[in-house]
């Protein structure tokens, strides 16, 4: 105990440690506990504040995503940075026709 906190040790006339001041130990332990408790409480408050900020950000991002999704679903998309966004062009039968032609050619060679 003397190495940890010399103030917690009572000494005799020659300066040698002869007992521990237990009433002081209890006060010291309580003081240390209260310091740590204050730290934990501050960390909890900081965490809750950060959590609330993140929740608001998530809600804002979700609302924006829902708005864009609704615009895409209805085909009403505003231009961004001068680029015009539109629905993809419908595919012509040319591509599917060539597949049909290839399939027919393969079946003819059998």
C-alpha cells in the first residue's frame, strides 16, 4: 500500500509503516469511483448525441432515396449538372431477330 499511495500508511516515531489508514482508503476508493463514473456518464452522453445525429442523417438520406426512387418509378427525373436523364430506349427487334436467325441456322445444320 505504501508504494501505491504513501498517504494511506500511518508511520511510527521512526518513520516505519505500521498500519494502513483504512478510513482514508475508503475515501480514496470512493473518490476514484466517482471520477470514473463521471467519465462514463460523459461518454454515454456523447454517444447518445452522436447516435441522435446519425439517426437524423439516416432519416434525411432515406427521405432523399425515397424521393429519387419515386421520381425514377414515375419517369420524372430532373436533369443533374446539365445532363438529361431519361428512360432507356426500347430495344429493337434487330438484336432478338439476329438471335432467332442464329438459332435457326444452328437448328438447320443439325
